[in-house]
């Protein structure tokens, strides 16, 4: 059956046309009142209303929440407490030792996030660069291999975490392979250092393909005659890499580094499902702290969560400013959201 | 074989493979193993019975215990390889088991019964897919509900995203009115505001609108994507204004121009945005986790998270659910990979 004659498609087309005609008459009247260029506002309205309600208004409310206390959700019922929330978060004897802080989990999550983000981004961009260099060669099945590295990017964080949780089970396939090599099975996610390692590994596994793709596009933009000229001068492969590839790819590399850092600092889903932030608080990151404080614990401390959001927002703002500077230099626009 | 080897090692222009080629292919094969291996392992495991899943070390392929129909017994009996007291081994069907003693019969001559210690019998295995994992999740859990919730959110949010973003992009690309550029910058600036930093106030807004524990509470905040507006605006700028002017001459309303001319002409860009939107909404986790707390409103992602956290995780069902959850994205990947990769390379969005 052809698509055009499929009854569902026909019905959908009828409904769409009817809806379109129903909207047409009132809009025509509005058009007569407003005039042609200003009817643009009508077209913008739905998008702007939603952005206003769910993005701009919340930014304002977040400040209010951060400076009020109590457990009520509705702003009118929340007592104004000034800087109390921020003071609670920053109440430490020594800032480098989380156990001396009133909110030790907040500081642990900040240290964990910093350690995680640096490790994850440096390793991920390194591997993405190697992968892009390999994929940029004349290689059999290049499109296929590009797809292979890209596939995990599309998977949902929950699925990614479950795939690896299954591999890392105590009776899982990794321990079975180790047993084949006569090694004792390890409880991967119950050991703090191993759990942290696997969070970094799984996060790289899931996101590397995206950065590989951006770097590959950068590599393909390097003019081929530069390499031909270098070959004429019989430059070694290493010299070609360090004198042509690396300098010309540098703008892309910086963009990818900053973009990766912005996303890495916000890591939540994969790690939350993989380790739940544990063992203990070994893999609790800042977004999970916000989620737990505001929503998961029995007492919902919205004010504290909003104050922690402000701290995160400040960090992201700094990173974004760095990104804007580097982006302007490299004349390359890039979005930095996972959710649209 | 020789010709295949020659083809594989042939290189354009130059002679043999040097070490960089060996490194490249080695790296790619390792990548293939690391990237696809865990996913394939998940899919294979999802077809195993609970007994096979508990085996250590695990087998690669799903095996189930072989069973035979024996005359005189209603149910099929499980087949075992039995070591008899005289040292011979035979394949026998188990009739019953009491404590450590099992009673077995020969499938061909079911009259004679053998009583053996259960240590002297090993199950006979054959390749078998435990399809029950997939069929039982619909009855045992409200899996159909979770699937429906995910599909509903994904489809409805994508349709609204396409319509709203296209309307905004149309206004931003085809009209010149005061404040247009400010609005465009304002929309783009929301790219810098990740959802993670406005969780608490957004929760309040959704609660005030009465959308908590409603699928619409997930849909509405997600539909005004700045990336979508940007993508569509850039595309609509390439549509010639003459077309629109000609339609105005024919007294078409602006809405009709949008619906009949600009929207159909933007189909390629709409398709790219549709693919992205489907993936975003299907994979969403943190926001639904906050908005949807009632079990019957869970999406697939939330259901997976809830099940994996239970103390007695039933992995055979969890694995099957995970596979179903990754199927749509895998189909998108298999058929539309080129659109996605070129879309990302061109705009840097994900």
C-alpha cells in the first residue's frame, strides 16, 4: 500500500488541513488589525510564551528561592532568610577538607565533579582526536566505523548505564573474562576508586562519538595541498602532525574542550543509574546534590537546592564566557545543550 | 581468499601497508569491539532464561534446557545427561525430584524408571531464545503503560516542537519588525541556560500550572527548543522572498503562506529537527524524574531506573525492557545516520 493511500495518513492529512483552515480565518482578522510585518509577533508568540514560562521566569524565581528558607514550595509561604542558604553551603573550617563543612556532601560533590570533569574531558578529547585522525585516513569502511563510534551518543543515559551495569556485575562478563585470566573477581561498583573509574569510562564511551565528529569536520577542512607540500619537503608524519594538523585544528580542539567541560560538569543521569552516587558519596556530583536536596530527600530543601543551582550556574557562566571568547576566535557556532 | 587479502591490503598510489595502517585498523577493530560489544552482550543476554543468566562463567549465546515429550506424561520433561552406576551415560527425562534423588525415564522406553543422585545428572542444553522475557513484561509489569507514555510524550512533543519552532523561525526569517533581532538573540541566549540550573523554580511553575504527574508537564517545558528555531531560521532564509510576494499578490493570508509554502519547502530541515527531537524526548531522564512521581505516569527511562534500583532485580525482564528502549534509537541510527552526522557537523548541535 502506498503511503498516500494509507487510511491513517489520509486521516492525519484531513485533520491537519481542517485545523489549518480553522486557524486561518481568525488569523486573517488579526492580520487586518496588526498589518503584515507585525503579524510576526503572532507567529513568535507560542515559542516566546513557553520560553518565558519555563526558562526566563524560572531564572528569576531561582534567585528568590535561593534567599528564602522553609520547606514550602509556594514562594508566598517561604520566609525570607537572606544569605542563610549560601552561608550554610559555604560553612567550612577548611575549604579543602569536606568533612569540616556543615554541608559536607555539597563540597564532596564539588570536588568529585571537578576531578571527574577534568579527567573525563582530557581523556575523552584525546581519544576523540585519535579516533578522528584515524577516521580521516583513507580507510576501508570509513562510514561504517564513523557510525560505530557515534552509535552510543544516541543511546539514552539510562540505557548506557544499564548496559555497563550488566557488564560490570559481580557475576558479569568482565569478571568472567578476568577469571579466564586467573584473576579474582572484583566488585567493580562497590569499590570507591573503581566506581569512579567506571563513571569516567562509561561517560567517555557514551559521548566520545559526538566530539569525534566535530574534530573530524575540522580535520576535513584543512586544505590537502598543505600536506602535499609537506610531502614534497619529505616531512616526517610526526612533523606533519605537529606543524600542520595540530595548529590548524587548535580552534576546534579548544571549542571541544570547553563544550565538553560545560557538559561534563552537569553529568547526572548515567552516573545516577550506574552507581547512584555511591559507594558512599564517591561518585556524587553537583547536579545529583541539587536533585537530592530539592526533590529526593524526605525534607525538600528547595532553598538550599536553588542556592546550589546558583553556584553551578556561576561556574557554567564562567565556562560559557570562555567558550564565547574561543568560539568567536574560531568563528564556529555551537550549541551546548543535550535537551534542545 | 588471496584476492580478498590483496584487496584489503591494496593502497591507492603507494605500496604496502605501513605501521600507521596497521595501527589504524587495529584501533578501529578495538573500537568496534568496545563500542558494539557491550550492546550485543546486552541483546544476547536479554534472550536468556534466569537460570542461564545466573550461570558463571556465562555462555555467549542463549541456551535453554532441552525438554522432550514422553508418552504418558502431560508436560514436556526436562532432559538430563545421567551417569548411571555402571559408568555409562544416557540422556534421560526427569519425572520428579525429591531432595537429592531424581527419578528419570528413558524417553523411548518410559516404563523403566531410574533413580539417581542429582549430582550424577547434568542438564542437556540447546540453543533457545527465552522470548518469555519479552512477552511477560507486558503482563507482569505495566510495561505497556510505560511504553505508551514514552511514545505519547515523544510524538506529541515532537509535533508541537516542529510547529512552534517553525512558526517562530518563519517570523524571524521572513518579517522585518521592530525588536526582531532582540528576540532572536533572546531565543539564542537560552542555549546558555541548561535545564539543570533551573530545576527548582521550573518545578514550581509546573506545579502552579497543575501539570505535576501529567505527561504535559514533561511536554510543555521542552517544546520551545532554541536549537530548533535556529536550525529552521537558517534554512528558511534560503527560501526566496519572491515566492512569498507572489502568494501575497494572490491574496493569500500570512498563515496560509506559512502553511502552504514555507512549511513544505522547509521539509529537509524539519526532518532533521524531527529526528533530534525524537531522540531528545525519548531519552529524557532528569526532568521526567522530577515531574512524574506516580508509577502509572512513568516513561520507559523512569521505569528502567525504578526496576534496576529494586533489591531483587529481575535481570531477565530488565534486560528485555532495556533492549526495547534502545530499539527506536537504533532504528533511527541505522536508517538516518547520515542526516544526524551531517546535521551535527554542520551546526555543532546535539
